[in-house]
C-alpha cells in the first residue's frame, strides 16, 4: 500500500503564534447599526421568513448522496474558502453526514480553513482501502472529524508535488457516495484532469471567481465554452464572485447580469474581514451579509444537484 500513515499536524507548532487574533467580519459600528434597523424596521419578519425557506431547502432529503464540485479558473479566487463555507453550512443544517473532499492536493488550504488539527489518510490511500462491506463507522475512522457531523478527506498531507490520479479519485468518490448525504469537493483549478473529472461526475458545480474585471471576463469565457457541453452543465452551475477588497472597481450588478445571460446562476460573496485574514474559519465571526450569502449559495447548489 502506498503512502505513510502517521498523522501529521496541519500547522507547524513554530508558526502557531504568527497569526493575530481573529476579527469579526463586520465592524462593530456596522453590527450596531444593523441591530437598530432590525428593531425599528418592518422587514425583520420578512428576513425570518426568508431564512426559514432557505433552511427548508438546505434540509431537503436526498435519495442518494449529492456531490457538489467547487472549482475556479485561477488560484487565489477563494475556492477553498467557498468549499469550507458550503461544507460548514450543510453540516449545520442537515441531519445526515456531510463530507468535504480535498481534490486539490498541491498544498491545498482546505484543512487550514476547516481548522483540522492533523491529517493521516488521503484520497489516494482511501481508494485502496474502501470495501463494499464497510459501515459508516468503518469509513469515518479514516477521515478527519469536524463539528456538526461533518468529515474531511484531505488530498495530501502537505507534501509538495503530491498527486491524485483520476482512477483513484473516481473509485473513492463512487464508494463514498452511499455514506454521505452531501459531499463538497474542493477541486483543482481548471483545466486540470481531476477537476474535469470531478465536474463531469458532480450533481452540481460551483465556479468561484474573483470579483474583478479580469475574473469576470475569464469566467464569462469559461461559461461560453461550457455552453458547448450538454445543457445541464451550465444550468447546474453556480458562479460565486468573491470580493477580496471592499468597494472594488467592478460594477457588480452589470457583471452579474452579463454572467447570468449564459444560463448560470450567479451570487456575490461580499468582502468579509474575517475571511480575508485567512486561517481557520469561525462561522460566529462572519459578517451577517456573508452568512446570508453563503446559505443562499448552498441552497442553490443543493437544489440544482437534486434536478440531475
């Protein structure tokens, strides 16, 4: 059997003190003003009703496990951040087990964002060990446990140049589908081979792009290329524009309108101080607008996956 199976820490102890204390995603003044508006505004009831509808969507039962692939066309777009947020959201709302798979092995950041303490088994390792007779308890013994009945399967243990071959990925994903209600796959950037395989096999896709002119232009080109594929590929894709800085130079409304014209669903993940700082994501420190956006993205991706 390939690989070594000793657990390795995600963060070197010597680096643990380099990160500052995490900040809330929204400044205190903004949180206070929003609280006041909710007190005096009549929209509070509508917000509660909308949140209830979104929660019902996220809690929909599934007959077979749904697999949602997250990718991007370039590094640094926020792909692993979106994957972590989606996984955390499904785990929070759903009662069945949720799996997050890192199919981006080249020093991927998903374990960092999820706060995994250590890593042991990888996608390639598990592909060699899975057997049809295994129970959920057997399988989760090889995974990294996360809060809220969620689990992580890493792509590597931080080795530079680690690879996942397509056959190992396919074998692992087919075998794992029956154990988990929802699986979020953090893919390599396009057009890597495993990313193409994951996108074609997934029940829905999330394409992450920076909310910049270049990011929108490149994403539009990719969506036009996807238009030549079977119709359900674009129709089953959610585009997420991520803001790395507040009040950037992009006209968001016009950009969203242009991308939606391709047939894809488009959402904005607004700038959030907590996410921008990197490191482990603490959902309690996310700005209200971020939490709201993430739940809508997660609900949309799940609904699209159920249409396939």
